[in-house]
C-alpha cells in the first residue's frame, strides 16, 4: 500500500483535523490517515489498488496536493505576509506597517471582488503544482521546510503585492495631506458664492451657476475664461480650482452619475461638507 508522511511543526493536530475533514468530504476517498503515537508525524495511506507511479497514483497525488495547498493558504499565508512586510518595511512605524498589512489583505482577499476567487485560486494552483512535483520523487514532506525552501515563486508573488500595497499606502497618505490642505484653504476663504449649482454634462464637462441673486462674480468668470452665456468648465483641474476660488457655503451637484472622474467627486464631497447630490 503506497504511503506518504506529512509533518507540520506548527500544528500537527490541526493539520490532522483538516485532512480528516477534507477526506470525509469525498465518498470515494482513497486516503487513510494515521497519526503516530507521539503526534509528531502523519502517515497518509493510499488505497492498495492504486499502483505507485501509475496514472491513478499521479491523479491521487494531485488531489492530495490541492488539499495541502489549501491548508498552506489557510494556515501559513498571513504569517508569510507579516514577515514580508516586517522585512521590506523595516524602519517604518508600527501603525504604518499595520496599514500596509490592511491594504495588502484588501488586495489579496477583497480587492476587485469579482476576481478575488481567481486570485486565490491562482496562488493555490501554484502551490499545488509545486507540492505534486515534490511528492512524485519524495515520500515525506515537512510543510514548514517546503514553504521556506520550495515556494519561492509563491512568496515572490506576495512580495509584489506588498510592494504595490506600499505604493498605494503612500499615495493615499499624499492624498490625505492634499485633502487636509484644501479643507484648510477653504476655511480661510471668504465665500464668493453662497450657493453654487454644478450641472454635470453627459460628456463629462461641468456647467456652473450661482443661485440668484448671488451669481458668480465677474472677476471669477473672466479669470477662468468662462463664457457668461454658457458657463461650462471642461477641465477637472480647472473645476477644483474654480470651486476653491468661489468657496461656496453649499454646492448642489446635479447628475453626479455623469462624473467621469469619481476621485474628483469624492474630493469635492470631502472638502465641501455642504455638498448635496441631486439625481435628475
């Protein structure tokens, strides 16, 4: 009867419970699990009808490799991620490292939810293929050693996600500082237009109007090159500058669904607390 030994220094009993549960899920399960008396190693017995190195044996190995790959993702990935962040982000304050870890988890587990299963499945397939390749030539696998010395490509993929998370962290920090600067600037401004109406056009431009009798001052209209008869702003950067110059107490945004630059809409809503969205 073919057999394989699986060792896990981290949690041998947890691994045993996980394997037993997964084996029970398959009514035609070809595996039998034996735990040695000291609980230091697991022996997986394979159905004696399956000849070692035969076609069915290789298929069985692939199935077992899938299960072990899932266990590695479940039990080891977070710890690997934390170690990568500690190494790459050495010198950063703990709060910053924690935030980078949070961003990395979003990217790995919830970012682009429609593709989340594909991202996790891609990592599982990579690990499974490495395990299957290893077990074709060996009859014992120590998971900690395997993760450390045989999963370089998998760890490299995690490192890439951490590096992307670091870049995102600093971009978000710069954006936060930018927002705080705009808020401070607006608070220091004297409102030139008490109420401003912004009509978002279906082509992404913005038609701007004051609320009578408080129209947009002529010096602002001339300064931004807006035609009084057709007060339209085409450029997003001009739009935020225009709003800062007007410093309205309240902004009414009509048809916000037409905003092509969602980040601009978010910025306006944060900087101008009295921002009212009107769907028409």
